[in-house]
C-alpha cells in the first residue's frame, strides 16, 4: 500500500523549552527491519527517564524529536515514553516511522510489521491506555495499519449455514483457516499472525471504552475487506 490515505506534514526537529540536547541521527531510515535495534541509546534513555516531571515534559516534545529518541534508543525500550506521549504526537510519529521506501526512487510503503510492534509497545501500558491513544488518532491512519493485519466481516454475513442438500457450510473456513476473533459484532480474520494477540486485546478495549470510534474503524476495515466482491 502506498502512502496515499494518510499524510502529515513533516517538520524539522524542534526543541523543547527546557530540553536536553537531541540525539545524533538523521531522518527516517529506509533500509532497516521493522524491529529496529537501539544503538548506544541506553545511557540517553536512562537520562531521559530520570528527568524531573517527565510526565509533563514528554507531551511538550516536538514529535520529530521524540521520534529521533525512539530511533536511537529502540522502540521496544521506549514504552514508558510512548505511554506519556499524546495521541497527536503519536500520529505524527507514526507518519514518520511507518512509511518508508526501499530505495529513494520508489514510493513509500506502509510497514505493517512495525505497526504491529507499535501496538505491542502501546499495550505495555495497559489495553485501556493503548485504546485511548488510538481513539485520539485519525481513523484513516488506524484503518491503514489494521487492514494490513486483518479482514473484518459482520458476524451475520459469515454465519455457518445449511444448503438445500443438507450440507453445512462454514463461511469463515472458506475465507481463511487461520486465526479469527469475534469482537463487537464483527468477525476478525488474521492476515498475519505477528502481533495478533496484542491487536485483539487493544480492539476489545477500544470496543469497551470507545465504541463509536471502534465501530467507525471496523466499518472502514469491513469496506476494505469486502472491496471487489460480496460474501455469499
């Protein structure tokens, strides 16, 4: 999927008043795997986490500066920072972090593995916190990420049925024989197994705490899942 649904204007790294110096680093790399390794960022992260009133400092950081910290220290080690970031910051960071081109001349593509890792990291602060972060983001951005991991159908549309000849037909098995989950009146069918448990847990919390947003996301994912054909 090329970067056509969601785009946020990128800014150069800003400064926080007051703030510590930025970590060395360039703009978003194009050739690293989804689970990017931290390179010498442990001491930097320790200093940041020991900052007085960190819960007040992090929401004031420019998103591109916070992204550079995450790139330097490693996403999986930055769960405490991520938990303190605002949904608006995270939306900007997603725009920087999840779109990449294999080569400069190619269109940017969405990194589905990296999105799944972000869901896992958000979940470390609890499913309710992760759901709250997603609910504060643009629906299209969340749909783009989830659509890489699952198909969504109305439960009624994929209920097993019996043919006139008495044959039992399981529609879901005909679609996919992998992982599935029923949430909020929808059947979710996994397109990939990585991060599936984390995604399901966050969506369950999203349904419980932010039902309007949840159903909006599900409707958009369902439309993408049914694009070009109708289940019958």
